[in-house]
C-alpha cells in the first residue's frame, strides 16, 4: 500500500477567504471563473484534490501539457534564454485560456523532470495540505541517469538544469471571473527552491502551491520506467526523436496518423525560408539545407525503428506518415475540474451549516439500551461512505460516547422527537 504524501491534517477542514453568499454567486459564473478559487493559496485542498495529487506524485505522473505543447525544444543543448514575449505552449480558444512560459527549454530539461517525477515516487513528501510538496534525490543519481560520463563531477551541470527550471515562469492567463474584459494571470515556476537537506542527507527540490495545483488540474501522463530510461538515454543528436516520442505518447492514438510535413513544421525540420525575397543563390542554398535536414530525420526514424516500436510508434516510409497506437506502458490520470472543487467546497459548507443546528439537542439511543437514553449532541461528522458519526454526552452519568448512524435521515428521525 502506497503511503500518502500528505501530512497529518484534517481532510475535511477547508479555509475559505470568501463567505458563503459570494461562493454561491460564483456558481453562476462560467466554469473558467472558478480558477480564482482553485488557485487561492489561502485554502487547503479538498479531499478529491488530495487524492488526485497523492496518486500523481507517488506513482510518477507528469503534466501531459509539458509534452503535448511545445514547451521543450527538439534539441538537447544550448543556453536557456528569456523570450522577449512569453511563448504560448497551449491555447484553449473556447474558454480563452492561455498557458505560456518565459524561457526557452530543451530536451535535457524534459529528461530531468522525467527523472525527478518517475524515479523518486517513494521519496516525495508534502509540506502541508495546500498542494506544495518536495522531492528528495541526489545530484549523483540524476547525473548518472542523464548520461554524464563522470556523475561525481557533473553536479554543477544538473544544478544548472534545475536553476533553468526555477527561473522559468509558467503562466496561466484567463478571463477574470469578476470582470471578463480583464484577464487573470497566475504565475508560478516550473520548480521551486533547491538545496542540500542535512536532515535528510539528500538534495531537496521544492514544488510550490501553484505548481502542485497545476498538476492536479491537468491530465497526468506516466511512462513505464523502462520507457522513461529509453527516452532519457537517447543521445543528444536524437533529440528530435525524444521530442516526437514524448509528444505522441502523451496523446491518445490518432487513427489517421501524422504526416511527415506536420512533424517537420512542428520541430522546425527543414524550415529555412525559400521565399521570393531571397536571392536565387540563397534560395538554392536553403533548399539544399532543408532537403538534407529532412533526409537526416528520416534516417533517424529508420535507425530508431526498434525503439519506437517499444512505444507503439510506426514509421510508414511509403505513406510518409507516422502512426501511434496507445501503449499499455503509458497511462493517464485525469485532472480535477475547478468547478468540481468549488461544488465540493460549497457542499461541505452547506452540510456543515445544516448539521450545526443539531448541536446541543438530544438524540434517542433507547434502541441500543434496555432503558431510554437521551444523549446530548456535541459534534456531527459525515464519513466518506455517507454514514454519520455523532459524538455525544450522557447528562445523567457524565460519560461521552461515539455513535455511527447509517444515514443522515436515520439520525434526524431520532432527533426530531426531542426538538
């Protein structure tokens, strides 16, 4: 049985910065308007969020949008630079939702995240129930997994990759629920602080509140450990194959496959300009370079055919297409919709308010005793299975007790007689 990543906290407790009336009013706003409550740092996660995050972290799920979008460039080297204008990696036009990043990242950063989340499941712990957690690992372990020839001396390279992710803003932009003409911006980092923990004798990497909640919100994807190792171990010159496999495996299968032209454009393969503004010499030079670049990529597709088959990826050279069939070694975990979180919180509030009116009244427990027993109600709690746990007090002998009722209806029937 996997241990929960959450510390000892009351799963039912929720801190809300809004009153009941305002929360009820927001139920009538568009679904995307609930994101402001979803990301409110002052509230604790509700039970469904905790369960979702616990599974994703302990079992090694990553955010599928990291690979479905164009967050990581199809190269494995080069500096991480800040974009003049944030790069859009995901757009939901229907709900006017944008996800953007501030810096350029590449496949080595994707490798690092894959290792962190998939190799350290049993060492992932939480600070508290707000969505933040941290990962314990070692620089040596990550350097060895990343393929450095001398892992003992590669710690600075690993730290550089971690710092690149720490410096990168992950930005969600959406309509403000209170003023749709304005946009609400939620900015977090790909990773939080990192440091050596003397108490744990390991390297500690934090994941902050918003990043944890983004993991809850999105669809999680988990690659079998063997598949992760196969991708990470690919050489730097096969970065396009890395990017392609991550992209395909993070999606459901597509019956008609993907044309090579689509893949070329997605990863900038053979895309040097050959327009009329260039001289005939430049056009000829770029055209030759494009044909060579595409030819080299097709050669890699043939070279790594056996590896791609492990992912159920097939290259049809005659059709100039790539097909992917859903692999049993890749699994998904759905996210928790913000509207579902708001619905749960509102339900808990209404339930608490409804139950409070019975505190101080009496319930009849004569069925469980030869003589009539009236018990003063001190506390009521709804259990996960819908049963009611009541804590009470016998006025005659001063003893306390706990009693479980099969339903709220059964409980109310026993109370109403003595209202």
